[in-house]
């Protein structure tokens, strides 16, 4: 990640601040002060041997607040997606049972960010891709107050480099022709819930002998 700060007066490397922050959050830190406290405790045991000092809370806050856009989120998402894809390939290489082949599956869903409501405004909304098996968030985008989840569907999935043969699941809101065509272009598979927002398709499905099809 590029350092978003001005070079003058920089004491701690940006990569070191990111590293300390990630380690602290994984260890349970939930604030800039908690991250700084974790770094202060770890500097004598481990960090100093790695050439990393203990930045204070103000330094951490300024560095992390200087981020613009979603570059860091995208980098983390691509790293996690690559690790999961490699693990899936290693675990299923050459293993088939009849016509059944184990596939990766990810869920697309939107959620309100708890504790993010300010005044009479709505809570901040996020839409994310979650790996079914690992429970890992592979990518996420914010849904602004002027839009909804539908136009952000492809934006979210564009953050995942490879969707070939990946099964994408989503709720009835995303049972859209454009979404299906997008997933088809990316060689993905999909399972979409069909409800009243697609009345013609629902009637067609209701007329199928689904109960007579063996599982």
C-alpha cells in the first residue's frame, strides 16, 4: 500500500503502522488507543527485533485516517480470495465422485453497520461477499443513501479476480436479468431466490414439477 502521508516529519514507516494495527485488531483492539497500547506492550518482546517501534495513538489515527478510496480493502480482499482459491484447488484436485465436483460458493448480502447511525440519518449500509465454507469476507462496498444494492452488485463482484465455476448465492433482491448475465459472462454459477419481485418467473417456476425431482 502506498503511504498517503506527506514525507516531512514521518517517523514510523507506513507498512509498520499497518502491520501493528492489523496484529492489534486481530488480538482484540477496538480503538486507536487500544492499538497503541498493544504496540507499546509488544515493542520490547517482538517488534523491536523486527525494526518496528511503537507509534502512539495520534500517529496511528492520522495514518489510517489518511486512506482514501478502498485500496486497502481491495488488497485484503484479493489476498484472501487468492488464498481460499488456492486451498480449494489443492483440496479438490483430481477428486470427483460421479458427476459431483466440489465447488466454491460465496454469498452476496447487505447489512447495516451497527452503531453507525448519526442523528436521524440511516445507519451506514455495506454489501459484502462471504465465502460459504471459510466464513471470510472477500470483498465489500458501501451503499450510499442515494442508491441501493442492485447497481452495486457487479461493482462488488468485480473486486474478486476469478469467479470461474464459483457458485454465487443471493436473495430475491438480486434476482435480476442483468445480474445473471453478468455472472454468466464471468463463467460463474448462481443460486438466486425468486419471489414476488419477479412475478412472471415465479409463475413459471411454480408450474414446474419440483416436488417430483429427487434431491
